[in-house]
């Protein structure tokens, strides 16, 4: 469907129906520019903290009018070993969004805090207390609905920033569905909050045996980032190095105990440090910033 901006929708068949919900822009169309300035008092690019949910609706309206975009962080509520909180994935997704938002003129939406089911080979699996997942169809429906709301508000620059391995593909599918009938907006989808690292960074952080990011769950990578961002949430004295007895190249349902670990950490967490986290963050943030500047300039 196409919107003509006046609350009317034109179907593919050409029939016009009245939209059930008016956009904020329609609602306040009669108000003077002077009154609008009083309402939000927001100059271009001035949004303290950059959190969308902290803004009033009038500030949000004016941010959109200024070309400000929105980032939707997507994470999970999932075990992260004996030393990291269940919230690790959506904390990292949100912090990364907040780090790139000022330079790219973006706002950061409240995160999607539940993710697709944890799998034994990449997240430890569902057997750990507190790992609270949703079905892929639920996740996709939620993300699609939220993105469609952003489009309805008038956001034209959107970013989906995922930090939970098992959400990959599903976030792309949800974005595709939301964007399928609009050509007025653009979205960047980061299936992982990380591109390739420099070889010297891999050497410094993971030393001689980098296992690949799939098993870097609650290990050196995430633990270092959390020590850098939120040391108060890390019980580093409880961190262990761990590995599954067996690593298959296929999945098994129900999962046998030997393809995951008892601790929930899938590799070596003890070699994490805040300094390594600072190094990783110093690579991740510019990568995402540059991508948005390149392909989603305001
Ligand atoms: Zn994680």
C-alpha cells in the first residue's frame, strides 16, 4: 500500500481507504510553526542521550522532520556463562547503537530484549535457567511491527542492529517484510554487530587459538566488551575457560549434553580484559559508524 501523507492509503487495486490511525504530523497540521518550536525546543541534532524513549512526542516529530533516523537494537535474554548477565546481548546491542548515534544523527529505540532460541553449539542451548526465548515467527512479527511503526511516524533512515547469533537471518526477513511496500525509506541490517577484525586485534584478544565468533559466546570477546562497558555487571572471579566435549557440524534435537558446556561459556573467558574490550570497541564502533555514513547519510 501507498500512503499519500494525509492518512489515506491506496491499495494496489486503486481503492482508497481511510487509515485507522493518523500520524502525529497529520494530527498537529494546523499548529503554527511558533507553537511547534515551543513544544519541542529541539535544535538540529540535539538529543541528550539519544534514547528515543526519553523524548517527548513533539521532540520525536521534530527529530523526524530534521532527518534523524532510528536504530533498533536486537538482542536476547540468554545465559552468558557464570559471570555475565542474561541481558548481555541487548546491553551490547544498545551500547553499540548509542555509541554510533551522535555522529550519524540517529536515535536509539528501546531494544528487542528477547531473541530466537539459544542453540547448543552457539549459545549453550535452552537448558540454562533464565534463557528466555521466543519463536522465530514471534521475533520476526515483533520486529516487522516495530519497523512499520517507525515508517508510519515518518522515519526514513532505519538501522537494525543485532547482537545475538541465533537472530541472524530472522532480522533480515523481518526487515524485508517491513520494507517490502515502501520506497521512501532505507534500512541497514547488521546481522552481527561486528565485521572482520584486524589480524593484530585477533592476535591480541584471542591469542593463538581464535575459534571463530560462533563459539565466542560468553568468552573472551563478549566478556572483554562487558568489562569495558559495564564492569559492575561482570563477576569476573567466576569466569571459566570451557569447551564442549564434542563439536558437531550438525544440530541434534534433543541436544545431547556433550555438544554444549556446563558453565554456558563456550570457549576461553579467563583471558578477557577491559583493555581488550576497549580495543575491540575501538574497531567495532567506527565500522558501524562508517557503514551508516556511507549508505544511510542524513
Ligand atoms: Zn551474547
